[in-house]
C-alpha cells in the first residue's frame, strides 16, 4: 500500500476533517502508542498503520480496502 492510498482510505472512511485530526492526535496501542502520523514518519509501512488503525477504530472488515472494493479483488498492497 502506498502512502497516497493510505491517505485516500483514511479520508474515505473518516471524512477529510476527522481523518486529519485522527492522524495527528489518536494514539494507537498496536503502534507503540504512537499517532498515525508519528508511526508513518518513523517508517512503519502504511498498510501496517492502516490495519492497526482499523482495528483500533472498529472499522468493519468489508470496508478496510475501501467502500467499493470487495475482499479478494484488491490491487497490490
């Protein structure tokens, strides 16, 4: 997963305003209690950050690849 895809999924799932706030302020336990932005800046792969955030925010499995992508039909990542 590229960073641009990560950011697009973040906005799609949470909305532009909340996504930006969430990335800056929400500490994810699975990422050593770092924020999304801190984890990405320290080199954690975007896919790892996305999945950890999805777990933390209870994003349903069927929306983790985007709202119009069905599991098993996703592109490379």
